[in-house]
């Protein structure tokens, strides 16, 4: 879709055309993802701390763990690893660029962040989902 | 203004910036360990066979446990599944070193998370009143998470 000209009529069609025509730069995508994963992890930290109140009672704790062992939650645990891995690797990238590299290297480093995130998520996540989603498929 | 005479709020923000990086590096290490201990198939979790034994043993001691199993609120492990269980967690936390490690993880996560939350809110809030309210909220959340978390860690295994 061609981007609309500067004085185009404000319309849904032109809005969508503008959004679609924007080229997402790695630095911007990295920033948005870091912010979204960070906000999600703060929410998860609060829920996790509240959930662990069950540590005061063995039966309540075992129920709490069983809830987190449902297949949907196991998949969410897999995604959680991906969220943490991305936030960690991108955070290391930010520190490296602040301290040593300055700008100019963010494109290649961002692709490295995505690659490392994928590797850690697949290797670590494999063990999480294995009994639920992989073992049943094996002969 | 000379570089050695920054205002208090500027120095606070610079400290927050540095602190976010220090806690971030610490969290990478603590979370790698946390993930290894609580999410990977190691001896810190119960195997399917161990969990079956725990369910039998515990079922004889507590009627609420028997009821929870009957309801499906406590469920046996799948083949080759490794399960987080009260016995394993309290056994690990009986070691003061592990208590210290988990408290450090908690405090670093709460500091990093709530400072990050305050930074994000600060990007969208203009008035000083709204910023003060955001700071107050972040501090309260930090205190709530830290105090509740330390109570849970220190009281693990007391029952």
C-alpha cells in the first residue's frame, strides 16, 4: 500500500496505509518490546509473590502448583522464559551500548538478541513442555 | 550549573539509571539460577515416582489433601514430569544460603521492577502531582512485594 501524502484526508484507510508503510527500525522495536516485556514481568512479579503466600500451608501450596501445571499454564511458562530471556539479553545490549559501543551497532546487536532469545527459549522451554506436548507425540 | 553541583532530583535520577543497570546484571545471574532450580528437571524437583510417593504419604496425614486429590485440585505427575513440591522447596530453603539467595532475588526483582515501572509512568505523566503519586505507588508496591516475599521465604517449612 502506498503511503498517503502529507495533506491526505484523515480517514481510516489513510491511517492504516500510514501505519503499514512505516518501516519499523530495530532500535524502536527493541525499545517497545523491552517496555512491554518489562511491564508484563512487573505484573507477574506481584502475582507470583501473592501466589507464594500459599507457602505457609502445604496443602494450599500443592494446589497452587497443580494449578500452574495445567497444559495452558505450561505453554505460558514456555512463553514466560521467552519474555525473561528477551528482557535480559536486550538489557545487556543496552548496557553494552551505553558503556562501550554507542550507537551504530544496534541493528546487528538487536538481531543477536533475538537469536539468543530464541535459542535459550527453545532449549530451556523444551524441558518445560516435554511431558505435556512432546512425549505424547512420540511413538 | 557546574557538573559537580547537580540538583538533588538530577542526582536521584542518575542513581536510578545506574541502579537499574546494576540490579539488571544481578537479576540475569539470579534468574538463571532460579530457572535452573525451579523449572529444569533436576533434583530440586520431584520426579513422577517421588511425587506419587509424596501424594501417598501426605494423603495419610491430612484429610484436606485427600479431598484435594479427589477434586482434582492436586494431580499426579505425568510420566517424566518434574514437579515443584512443598517438600523439595522447604528442604532447599532449610539451607540459610538458599534463603539468602532467594531474598536477594526477590529484593533485586522488586527494586528493578518498581524502578522500571516508575520510569515508564514518568514518560507519560507531566504534572508533578501525578509523578509524586506514581512514585508513591511504586514505593508501596516495592514494600508490599518485598515484605510479603520475605515473610514467605522465612516462614517456609515452619509448618
